């Protein structure tokens, strides 16, 4: 103090002593009542600073008295602005101390910190040193601690329109819905306008010059855009003083300032275009913005800001918020700058395919982070291979034109079952995709493909397909329908393998040159049949019991059986099973199916599902 009384202050930033402009205490902290509005002398540097009160000064932190330096953190900035304090710039843009630091000028901030602490100790001004843990804001890519320096910047006002941005957030559908709360919290807590300028080498330049004579800003003409002011001079003199000497703007635009125009860029918007007939007018507002959760405060918010200011509309109707992919080691976000841990995505793509990696990413719903899993990627690769193999097997039976031109096609219960299940899957997966629940949609499609189509229906239809003729047509029609539908439903998640199969098997008949341009599957009401679905479940249960029998007896699944006996007291089921003989012969490899006949003495009975009893004669 001016009278020589010491005022202890705890700080982690002694290098900012030359930039100290005030000391703050809490207005109700009785320890400092007698010091209000007095002045203190900053050690080493000697400037006299006022002792002021502010509720933001925490009495429980440090000694209760805190330095305000320009600038150590955002609190310093707020105090400096609110209390109209002087500005002392002690750190330059290169992270070194300025002339304001006196003998410490030219040192880096870390060097100055050590030197100032040593000097304080030498002059017996250092009361104590205590190690502490604290949170320090650092750059997300290089981990360099953030320093606040004073520069001129370009801003867009957003604080004046917070209510409009909150209303816009309410009008947009957020998926998942709770992500809207993050947007709302960001807008409600905004305390700064949007700084849109950056001091970098690369970026979109501001088309602006400053008149050297009077300081007037001169904007480029619309017809001259885009233009680099550092490479091109203005075409007209200063409108204020008539000067012809200008300094070009060297700052570039913030990344979000340009990417926030992505809807307009995608729709080829131009201020010179015929608005009534433009692609932008036809597509705006867009259906969906897909993005991750950490950039709700930037990409989502700033896109809404730009659309509001420029067009007075919403940029899109829906926002799909994805989570992060995390590296297994340390749960760190996968990124280009930090890498992908022990399983970088590009290596996984090279090893297992892009579709397999996409399979993993689609295994977790919107808004949820997911650890990268080689096991799941391997499962995706297995699914891709199975799709390819099923398509290759099917191709020999689908290339014939007979079944496509037949006046009437006879179908078996298995055909009607797979067609009925296909309609169920179309309805369910379409509903899930419409609700942005692609993870559950993937699970539904997988279950249908593996269990129904690949493991059971193909085995039920295989004998008729190989035999050919009129009996094969129903199987060919059902297989073509189920396989094409499977490909279309999988296409958003596995775009590459589905495209290749589609081009080879279905493009000519479908007419679309890509599966991603083909029509989305629609439910065919003529094949909606709950009875067929129920019978199909029974046929699969019988096949499963036979497979288990073969496994228990160490028999290959392709082993033929002499007879398969089915006993039931359900008259409707008995009739249905009798019409399913061809399907059961194919999938069980039985040489004979006997329904409600006398059981052979050497037959082995196996319990059924409550509606029938199954017996085998090896």
C-alpha cells in the first residue's frame, strides 16, 4: 500500500504484474472495508492502482484480493470494460513481453514468469509459493495456453438478436431432441458478439481497404468479387477525401463465417441469379444439417445467424447431431490433428473397407459417442462379404427372363413368408430412418438379412432354384424382391457394396443408374400377410431343431436324412405344413416328409414348439 502496509495477493500469473491496472475485492468482505477506493503500489513495476469492489471477486479464493491485469482471463476483460480501467499491453502477438515489462521485455511469458518470481524473492517480496492444480485454457490442436491480446477485429452483432436466434432454434427439429438444450444454453449465455476476423495466412480475405489519408473504409464493388485486396487496388478514390493511397485489409475471415454459408454454397446461390428460378429457392430450407455436437455453438448457430440476417428464414428443418468417435486409449476424440490411437480410421478402411467402418459408425445412435471397435468393424466386413456372396449365388438364378415374363407364378409358403417379412422390414426401417434412428434400422436390416434371407429362405428355396422350370419362378421372384429391397435398405449405411451389386444385377431392370438414385422401397400390400409370417416362423423353428440334431450328432448340415415326421393336432397347421413340403425338403435335406403319419420305431422324437412334434429317421 502507499503507507507501506503489505497487501498479500495470490496469483498464478506473476508475469502480468506490469499489466496490473486494479485490485478487486468483494464488496462484503470485511477484511478490506478500510481499503476501498485506496491505491496500492505494484511491486517491481511501481504503478499505482485503485482497490475496487466487485461481486465477481471470490473471498474464498487466494487471499480474497485479486489483481486485474490486461489481460489474464475473461474476468479481467469484463472488469476492464465495466470499470473503465486503463490498458497496459504487456504481451505482444508473438508471446513475448513488451516494453511495458521493463527489464523483462523480450522474454517469453514462461521466461518472464520465472525471472519475475526470482526477482520478487530476491527483494523479499515473495511471501510464499504453493503448488496448485488449475484449469488453463489451451488451443485445441497444439495445446498452447491462450493469451488475451488487444487487436482490432471485425465483428457481427449477435447479442441484439438473441431472442430471434432462440426462436429459430425452437422451430428446428433437433435429433436427438435434447441437443436443442445445448443450442439454447449457448445462445442464452452469449456475452460477446461474433468475431469474424482471423490473423492467418490462409482464408477468405475481406474485400476492404482503409484510406491512408482519412481512415475511411472502402468496400469492393459487388461486380468485382471475389477479390484479394492485398493484390488489387480499388478502382475508385476515397469517397470522403478523394485520396488514392490505401492500406489493404490483411485479416482473413473466420472459418465459420464462410462455412455458415454452406446451404447457400450447396444450392449455388448467387446475388446475381434469378431468385425465382434458382436452385436455392427450390431447396430452401434444406431438410437436414448433419453435424457433431461440439460445433452446435459454431456451425449450427452461425448458419442460423447468417440465414436469419441474409434471408430471414431457417437454413434447414432438421438437425442431426452425431457423437464423437473415440480412440480406445484414453477415450480421446478421433481427429486429423490428434490421430486415431491404435486403430486409425484410414488404416481400418484400408484393411476392412469403407463400408465396414461405416457399419461401425452406424452402430451407435445420434448424439452418442462411440469407441472405435475393430470387432464391430470386422462384423461389418463379414456382413459386406455375406451380401456379396448371397448376391453372387443369386445372380445365376436371376439372370433368366422366364420368371419376369410369366403370366402367373406359383409361390410356396416360404416365398410368401419372405415376401411378407420383406414388407414388414420396409415399413419398420422406413419408420426408423424417418425418426433418424439409423442404428436400430441397421439392426433390423441385419436381423432380416442374416436370419430370414441368408440362413433360412435361401436354404428353403435352393432346391427349387437348382431344379429350375416353373417351380423355380416363385423362388426367383421372391429372391429378387427380397434381395433388391435388402440392398436399397442397406444402401445409406453400406453405399459401396450395395451399389456394386445393384449395378450388376438390378440397374438394367430398375432404370436408375445408381442405387442411390433408385426409388426407396414401398410396402406392397398384396404381400402383407401375418399368417405367412407366422408359418415362416414355424418352418424356421423346425429347421433350427433339425440343425441342432445334426450338430448334436456331429453331422454336417448338408447331411441327408431318410425321413422327417411332423405330428400335429392343429388341423390348420397340418394343412400349412403339407403345402410346405418342398420348402422343408430343401432346408432339412430330408428325402421324405411325413405329416401326421405313424412314427417309425427307430425314429428319434424331438420336442416341438407346442403345436407339433418332430421326429427324425437318420
